[in-house]
C-alpha cells in the first residue's frame, strides 16, 4: 500500500490538555503509519503502532486499555474485519476502520464486524481528529432525568450502562449502547436517521446515514428474539426508527 497521507495539522489545531488518551494505530505501511502517528501525537494523543493483525491483538491483550483503535482493513497477515471481530469478543473500545476507498462493501463489512466509524484514504488530519474527539465525547451516555427504561423484556439502565433481555445481559459496544439509549429516551417517538446521526455520532460527523442503518441492524440482532421480525426496534419506512413496547 502506497497511499498518500495528508496529515499535517492545520494552524491553530486543538492540543489536548488533559491526560493523554491512548490510541492503537494498526497500519502496515510504515510511512503512512509514522506520519499518522506523528500527527496524532501533535494533537496530544499517546500512540501505539502495530503493523500486523497479530501485533494489534497482542497489544490489545497485554497493554493497558486503549481509548480508540484505528484499524486498517488491509494487513499483511489478516484483514481488519477479522481483527475487529476478535476485539469485539472482549472489548467495547471504539474502533475506526481505515479503508483505501469509499466502497460500500468495505464500509458495511467493517461496521458489521463491530466498528463504530470509518474513514477513507487519503487521510485528512482535521477529519480524523474530529472523528476521534466525537468517539471520546460519546463514550458515556448523556445525563437523563430518567435512568432506567423497560421495553417489553428489555431493560436499558443509563446509570450502569447495562442492557438486559429477559434478565440476561446483552453485550453492546459503546456506540450501540448510545444508539439504544437515544431511542429509549425518545420513548415511542420517531427518531430520524439525521437525528440519530447528530445525537450519537456528533454534529461534526463527516460521514453518511449508512452508519446508522448498519448499527441498527447489529442492535436488532442483539436485542430482538427474532431480528428478521423486529418487535421492539421498528423501522418507519423512509423516516427513521422507534422503540416500542
């Protein structure tokens, strides 16, 4: 891979003043990886580099918890989809997939593997930094006057960030939980894709609404007894989604 990375921070770019956030950067191209790591370090992040899938998984299992994982799809020993699925077996760390082209198959496959977001090459520092900040901002649910919601046999607890179905814990990623929390707080009211995109991914999100649809599909597979005949998470054709009892 010889993708050109456009990663020099713009003048006046924000430098994080608090404790450094830990990023795992998984990219096999040494030049792209180093340029990207230097750019993110200038933004105030601590970056661990991994050029292969195996080194990425080793880092996830031996290092302190990471705040965000940047994961390239094309790796020499495996693909990013497999790595993402392996990460999801034991961690809800936010994952941003890096793809060489805005290909619908790659984007959807990455999101279905458990990624929270995606970016395409050539990478732009301003966009990538905004994506990371948005992920970190939404890592915890927003405060709410009501903290526990019951929808049929589904219980969503905002205080503990836990979801159960018929008393059994439902493992969700942070983004899946935020999406479910927004739908629960809306009650039976309709949430459009645009509203969910703004509330869950942030007003400065650069992507498109496909990311909402894929995460809704993943959420259904986890909270519905039959995801093909969704009882609680209902699609309102051409308008959006609602969560009903």
